[in-house]
C-alpha cells in the first residue's frame, strides 16, 4: 500500500465529537511514521485529526492551528509478520478526560502512554466537516499526498457518531486462542461511515457498509490472499543484510553479500513457494533460521541460482556444483521451491519443470537435496554476484503488482500460484502451518 491512499470528500457534516475506527493492519516497515487514518483540509497542512504509527508506537492527534489532543503509546509495535487489530475511539462528551480517547490493540486497551493530552470536554472538532477529506493510508494534501502507510490492511471500519469497543469487531477463536475478525459486525455507520473489505478487486475503495460512502484510490492497491485469518510469509525487514524490500516486503533488491529470510519458517510439513528472477544473478533457496542471516552458504543452507552463465547449487557449505546443461535463469523465470520438512528434503523447479539432477526434466519433484536435520527452515533470497532483484509469491497470487498469468492447482486449497503445487504441499502461511 506504499504510495497509495484512499480518500473521500465529506459531502454532509457528520458527528464531530464521537467516532470509532477499526482495522487489521500488517506493517511492512516500523522505522518511519505512517498515517493509518486522517481527516482534514487537503489545501492545508493544518490537519484536523489523524491516527498514525510514529515509527514503532501509535499516536492520535487533534489539531486546529494548535495541538488540541496528543495521545502516544509507550508500547511499540515492531512485529512485521502478523496483523494488529487496532481500534480507536474518540468521544469528547465524556466527563473523564482519559475516556475521551481510547486505543485498543488485539482486543486489549492501551493504558500506558509517552504523552497523554486529552481534548477538552464536549470539544467540537473540525473533524467530519463538509468538504474535508477523509483518508485511509496517508495524508491527502493538494498536489502532494504524504505519510503513506506501508503494509497490508483488512476489514477497515469507520463509524460516524457511535463508540464501539474491540469486541464488536473481533473475538477469540475457541480452538486457537487467537484474536480474529468478526466479518459482519452489527454496527450503525452514521452519515459518513464506511466499511472497506477490499473484496472488489476492480474497485478497492468500495464501501460495503450499505451507506454508499465509497473511497477513491490514488496509486496502486493490490488485492491479496493475505488476511488476518491466514497470514502469509513475506521477506523479513528485521532479518536482512544489504537488501531493500518493497511491495509489502515481497520484492527484494539484493546487493553483494546480501541475505534476507522469510517471516515464517517450519520444522515439519510440506510447503511450496515461487520466486520470479529479474536478472541472472539471483540465488534463492532455504536456510536454517538458527544460522546468522549474514551466512550465505553455511550448514543448513541449500540455495540454487545463477552467477550469470549456468545454474549453481550451494549445498550446506560445500563448493557449489555448476550445471551448464540446465541453462541459466533469465529475467522473469520463476523458480519453484518445494520444502519437505517431513523428510528433510528440498526440491527446485524452473517454469513448471523440476530439477532432475543435471537439468530441468522432471514433471514432479523427485530428485531432491538433503537438509541438515535438527533445524527450522525458512526461505532465503540473495545474490550470487553483483546485484539481483527477486519477487516472491508465497501464495498471494502476485509477483509484485502483476497477478499470476494462469493459476495452477493447489491440493490444500490455500494460496494462488503460477504453477501446480505438488501433491501434499501447501502455502507457507499460518493456515498452512496448521494443516
């Protein structure tokens, strides 16, 4: 969602004292401030209200020439592998100052703050005024939208005029104990309220509340299979060396002596991943998570790639084997990785054919490479020489912002991939881990 914003110009003034915002958010970057929700005058930097990540923390601000309220958490939210359920309440009619602004994360109220300056009782903010602009995922400023959110959002609700707590939008799963979405909460949205479920890939700003308060999309907003109910692996921004990540941490630009690993790893089960090479120097595969990310080819590393002329296999720290007869990886070739943790074996494919020992000759993964036992394995991207760009598909159905050309079959029913998933394998995701 980086460099993308959803906006709606308010047609009729709503409630300027009471609101609820609820959404599920998976971050791709915790190092910078990013707006989640805002409302203000697009012609001025004097924003009326916004809810944002301040880097690692959360903050809510009301402004009107001066700061009228500023509440920022002590807690930090650096996990880039999972969704946070965020709920924000404003009700300036409350007699107790601390009840006028409330924040909740994953069903629990935040009560510890770096700063807590609350609005005065019955403050009528300029929020929700006619002609102001409500925005999701950034700040709408005429000529230069700013402060874009970088990551994933799901089940976004804005409630105009009513306070609802987190139990309206989420609940604890009785089997897993995990906080999960209520997909159709019973709420009254009010004059300017909306519900974004992002189900319409052709119109991602569609309001599903029934109120018709659709939002316009500026930039590229990609629909994904990644949801709070099934979180897919991405490349880990907190576990990398000399790698620049983008596009929801699925695009990895790798410099020399680089490495980046997936946010999800496995000790058992069978998992399938695809990666599209953008040049001829990519080296990708699986690695033991117990090894430093800076270790390119040590114990617990099985990597396959190209130095520009022929594929090379890097196996557990041994001298790489070169396979001239196989043909080098070219730009837009797709490497397939089948990780079988039940037998400690990994298989590699290329554009629908699997490696048969010297070349890409097998219709199903038969000739594999033995993993060092006793480790938990994740996926790794890096470069053999020079620089490389790898675009990963863990089942989201996209390489970058381009959908797979022709979706293959998946025996587990999880994820969308370019090629057929081998029988018994599934996506590297939370549902996949629990199969």
